[in-house]
C-alpha cells in the first residue's frame, strides 16, 4: 500500500464539499491583556509590551477597524512599558475619546489610569492628578476582582503621589488609607509604602520619609519595576532633604532596576533626574536668591519682574531652573522646600 498524500479531484457534479482543515484557534484578546498586565507587574516590560501589541492586533481583527478603544489603549500601554511617553499619550488620548464615545467604562478607566501615570513620568502633576482621580472614581464602580483592570493599589499609589505633590496631602492620605483597608499584604503593598513616603515628604519630613522607604525597599518584596520606582522616589526625597550624594546613589540604583525591567520611559526619566541633580550643585546666583525671596512672599511673576528688574520671561526661566534644582514642579512645593532650614545650606556632593 502506498502511503502518501492522496490527490482528490472534485468534479462539478460532485455535491460533496471538500473537507476543511480546522482553523487554528486565535488567542483571546482578554487573556492576552491580562497576561500583559501580569508581565508588567512581574517586572518584564518588553514582554508586557509585546503581549499588549498582540492583544491590540486581536482587538482590531475583532472590531474590524483600527480605532477600536481597547486596541488604542493596548498600544498606549505597550508604549508606556517599553516605548516613549509621547507615543503612549497619543494612543491613550485617542483611546479615551473612543471609550467615551462608545461608553466602555472598563477601557475608559484603564486609559485614564495609564494616561495619569504617563503624566507622572513627565512631571505634569496637576494633569496627572485629574486623570488618576477620574480613573480611581470610575474603577471603584467596577468589579474590584476583575483581573483585566490595572492593579488597584498601584492606581491608588499613583493618585496619592500626584495629589500630595500638588498640595493635597490630606486627600492623598485618605486615598492610601482606603487602599490599605482593601488590600491584603502582598505584591502591591510596596507601591503604597512608596506613596506614603511621598506624602510624608510633602508634609515637610523628607528625611523621615526616606528612612521609611529605605526600610520598605530592604524587604525585597518588589518587582524590578517597583524597585526602580521606589529608588527613584527615594532619590527625589533625598534631594528634597538636601542630601545630594544619597540622592545620586538612589537615582543610580533606580537606573539599575529600570534597566533590568526594560522599562524605557522610567529609565529616560531617571536619567533626566540625574542630569538635573548634577546641575544643581552650583551656588545660587544673586538673581535666583532675589526671585526665591519674592516667591516666598507670594509675589506674581509680573511683580517679581518689576522689583528684580527682569522681563517676565526671564523670571519664568529662573523659576524653571529653581524648580529643577529643588526637585519641585510648583510654587507651592517650592515654598514648602524653602521652609526647610537646610534649603539654602551648602550642597552635598
């Protein structure tokens, strides 16, 4: 008997249909999305990005068009994991628009949470706080056990950080207290510890906050990504405490962990923080001291320009340099730092 490929000829009068080969099962987009979230939580950002892009392709195939909200949001997640913040925000903004138009609260909450995190990376804190607050409120109305939502504790930690750094430390503390009540000790708890230390820093105790965060990091319970975020936050706290050597060490440690996690946006952000730190060791100029003095008095940019004999644009340029020097993003944060008696002390190297 000859065993091999048989040739079948179908004649026009033959009404029997040819046997169809079974189509390989396509991976379900929800499972791919849940896998992407799990990979990011585990600290493998490149794999999370690849899986999210696969989920986006599946969602587009199902929807039959490119602008499916879930696909756009998966694109944004992928960029936020292993791409650029700018492309992430572009995809997420489009995703938010479509999710609102199609009334899909799950994808809307997810897009707002990711967009808020992207704004945190860019240090656009008021916008981050707004986006994260809306995501937090929307997520609270969804199933708390839904494995397809980003981790609630990470969302709460991001929101608390944005609130604290925009002058709402009390509200930030309330968000963290609620998150701790609803979360057992587990893999996401370090994110809450990081956010709590951020809140304490904005309340005027950066050294104590840095000590608390160091103890949390010493437990080793964090993924590479969370360890990177923890050390980056520690660098910011040490900088607020005017301990530049400790800040540099923390930022450099953050680089190690972000590199291990393969998370490009946080890696680039930390490199900027290190460059800013190295540029802040020079003494304050007479003009900068004058601008600081007027800021503490509550003067506007026009009032400062008039009394210090500068243009308004020159005042804005000086304030930008001072914000970077003191690791702040607003006048309120700058005033808090200046109330620290060590704020004008000699810089440590």
